[in-house]
């Protein structure tokens, strides 16, 4: 999939919906719009409707299905992307990418977008992470704190241990590549673990 394919999807969708909608992109499509080249054939997003009713959801879902058929691009979406992973997002901050008629397309902020990639951690996810985190000029301390907070906020499960190991591995392997030779992977990992402990204590005290 290329940038133009994503644009065509939302241009087509904008002609089919009868109300303003907001899309928050994540996954491979968000990576493509931030500079990666991905062999992905679907678009993952959170769908937001103002004053949504059953009929409005039905209409928008029908429009998305028709757009997928017309463009050949599958859509994976829901009204709450928190439910997509055992590792929760500390927030859902996003930036405006572009408006296509009634469709406002936003991209999940890089550090938040990275959480899903780090949780899954396929080779394609690692490649996306290396490109996007560098291209968007993320900062290691901010990323470590965010990812640690996500770990500490998440309900206890085996997924927590897996996520921790994968974040630590990613920082060790690619931290200096992304953030420069001055980056200290050990110090970044310590900050990640400290943020997780702080978030975990806060969750337990609630």
C-alpha cells in the first residue's frame, strides 16, 4: 500500500458518509504516512462519531464496507482502540493529518503508536519503529516514560512480561540508531522500568 492508496480510501469514504467523522490512524497505514514502505493491505483506525446513535453507526459502517469493496483496501476499526491490546495506551493524543471532506484523518502520536508495535514485535513492526521514531524526532526519555507508564497501567497478565522484554530488547538493539550515539540504552531502560513501577503503584492505590 502507498500513500495514494490511503488517500483514495478516505476520498471515497468522504463521498459516502452523510455526517462528519473522525479517524485516528494506527498500525501500518499510520507508518506509511510517516515515511515507511509497508506491504500492508488494510487500514487500522479508531472511528469517532459525535452524538453517535445506532442508525449513524450503521450508516458509517455501511459506507466503510462499500469503500473497502470499491478500493480493495480492508478496514479494521473500532470506537475504542484501548481494547485492541493487553497493553493499554496512557492517552490517545493524535495530530491532524488531513481532512477529506467530512472525514478528518488524524495519526496517533508516535510514542503511543509505537506501543502496539512493541507489543506485537514482528520483524515488520521493528522496521516501522526504527523508521518512524527517528523520522518524527522522538526523545528517548519521553518514549521510555510513556512506554513504562503503559506497562504499569496495564492489567496484570503474561503480556506484561512479554512487552517488557520486547521494549528492553528494542532499546538495547536500536536505541543508539534512533536517538544517536550519545543515547545510553541502560539508562533509558532504567527510566522505562521506573515509570512502570510508578504507574503500577498509582493504579494499585486507586
